[in-house]
C-alpha cells in the first residue's frame, strides 16, 4: 500500500540561504544573460559549444531546491533539494520508485517540475531550457539502453558524436583534423576500446556498448554526466573497469550515478545520497548512510 506523500513545506524564497553562493551572483540579469547564452542558434543539433557561461566558481555545478513533480496527484519528487559540487562523483541510491529517474528527467528537461528551482552552475536556469539546450549547455545523460549506431565502427560512432561546428564538418567522411583524431584516440583509450576502434559497434559486448555510449557522451564535452544504472547487466570485470573509468572522469567532470549495485557504489562513492519517496532521506559516506536507521528501515523494513 502506498503511503500518503508527506506535505510539502512552504518555500520562502526570500529566506537567507545556508550557502554563501546562493543569491549574490544570481541577479535576475545574470540569470537571464547566462540562460539566454545557453540557448544555441537554431540550426545546431550537436554544435554550438556553450563555453564560459557555466559558472561554478562557488562550488556547486548542480543545485536543485524544492523540486516537486506530481503524476496524477502522486508526488514522484517531493520538495527535493540536492547540491552537486563541481568535480564531484555522487552516488544516488534508493528503493524502486524513490524518484531517482524522475530526478534525472527534471535535470535534463524531459520533465518539468511543478515547483522548485534547478540551476546548472550559478546562473543557468534549467527550468527555462529545452532538452536540447540543456544537452548543449553541458549536461550529458546515459540511458540504460545504449543508443549507439550499430552498423558503424566504434571510431565512427565517436566521430559522429563529436561536438563540432556543423558548418565546418558536413559529413562523416570529411577529413578530421589531427586535433579531432587526438580527441577520438584519447576517448578510445579512456573507454578501453582502442583495440576495437575499427570493429562494428553492433558486435561489441554489452559492457563495451555501454562504454562506447559513455565515450559518445564524452565527445560532446559535458561538464555534468548523469548515469542511470550504468553497470546493470555487466560482468564483474566490466563493472570493475567502469568504476575505474568513473573515478578517472571525476574531477574534470561532475558525475551523478544512480546504481543498485552496492559493491560498485562502495568502490566509487565518496558521498552517497539516499532518495526515498521523492526526497533526500540521508546523505553521507556509504558507511554513514548504511548505518542510518531510517535507511535501514526503508531498505529492510518493508
Ligand atoms: N510518467 C509517469 N507517469 C506516472 N507515474 C510516474 C511516471 N514516471 C514515474 N512515475 C512514478 O513516480 C515514481 C518514481 O519513479 P522513478 O523516478 O522512476 O523511480 P526510481 O527511478 O527511483 O525507481 C514511481 O512511483 C513511478 O511509478
Ligand atoms: Mg529508475
């Protein structure tokens, strides 16, 4: 039986914030300018790099505050407040139906929140951008089912994903600059597919396909990566290599990883957020949240 959603506390937007970075730089003018700058020109689908507009000087790359999403009166997210620091690797866990995927839908613009604030850096208001604009602004999302081009080679898949100006690069077979080749080579090494560069992507193992899709995201130079159950279906060896990949990406990227595999979470997590009924139930190291009686109840008590 589903419990009634707890009431949403009123949000006082004028109340002082615990974080020093909250209002100062976020004047309405600064927000309007940065949000507008994150909206690429109309013909761009992969191009139009938005650089210099993501403001993370005060730490957080992502700031969600009081986000509520209702489906037919049921609150999938309930006044969700969450902050991710630049360069952080955050794991998000929680029972099925906790709202983890819905949270990613809100961040990527797939779902509009009923109430609440969602900022990318200090100045980009995600609730005012479309899914495409959010992707261009630097948020990459990996879905569970890889969306690779099965009939193309691994190399071509990365090439097709490259964030480049479409006016310059018209076709797959336009000559690549040495810099572009280097970028593809670097990404191939990162995702451990250098030796498979010329293989048809459809012939890769399940885990390799997942890595290729992560590589395709990386070619678009995202600042924030959202990964929903990335090691589901992977072998132990592939899971271990994925942990190494994520650890190598942290620092230069911010990552939000939703995962049920606790061994994997233990390997990569510094800070873990536990979601439950659309809100943050606990936050801390994995050991801390696992020792939290409320978390134990949610996982074992029902
Ligand atoms: N499009 C939708 N329409 C109706 N209910 C939805 C929709 N998306 C999610 N929900 C509900 O919202 C809750 C949270 O779902 P979800 O975010 O997928 O949870 P999680 O990813 O943590 O398992 C669930 O009860 C789910 O059934
Ligand atoms: Mg989910």
